[in-house]
């Protein structure tokens, strides 16, 4: 009775496997002219360097996002991110929701946006609780909100900014009115 057939099964012959191994070491050892190459020539780093991910334009854009902008406290980062989310989440609920053609579409969209902001804040709280517990030693990060205290400030700012953004969008919709036709 044969118990382990997997030890005797070889998908590639030994010659083919050695040829593949030598091709991999040739490509990984030298500088490659491929469009997609290992990050800084190290094949063991889990990041692929492409012209998009390593361009100065991409790095400048990411540096201007509130999460990485210098000089902002974690609370202000959270307010900035939350305001943008609250402001732009209201539109899809108002225009694409099930009550889009009724008189209460704006209010129902506002309540739905506030509910989603609460759900997102709960997710942020859970992530912070799991990732930044005080009994673990955290390495020093260049971003100041990637620790327990900074993440709780970011989360507080997110909910305040989210409520503020949704409120401003709701007030603007009420003042302007929704007499605009879509398409």
C-alpha cells in the first residue's frame, strides 16, 4: 500500500528546474531593464517598483495627502480626512438612494451618511485597539498618528470632521435645493 505518492511525483524534471532556477538568479542579480522590477533590486522586498510608484509626481501627491502632510496634529489629520468623507458621501445617498425622488431624500441621505461615518469610526476604533495596544513596543514611525494616543486623536477628529462635512453638505443641498436634473 502506497501512502505518500507526493514524494515520488515531480512536476518538472531536474534539468528544467535547474534551468528555471538559473534564469531567476540571472534576472534577480543584475539590474533589470524591465518596466516592473524589484524595489531597489532586492527580490525579497514585497514591493514592485514601477514608473508610477517611484515617480516624483506620485511621491509629491502622496506627500500632500492629510495623512502624510507635515505640521498637522493627529486631531487635525482626522478632521481633514473625516470632513472629506462626510462631504462626499452624502451625494450618493441622496441621488442614488431608494428615496431619491421623494421630499425627504436629503434628510434620509444625511442620516445614512451619519450612520456610515459612525460605522467607519467604529472600524477605526477597532483597528487602533488591535494594532496599537500599549503592551507592545511600537517602532518609532515618521507619521505621528501611528501609535495609540495619535490614533485615538485621529479617530476623534475623523468623527467630528465626518459629522461636520455631512452637515455642511446637507445645509448646502437645502439652501441650493435639488431642482437640478440629473442627466
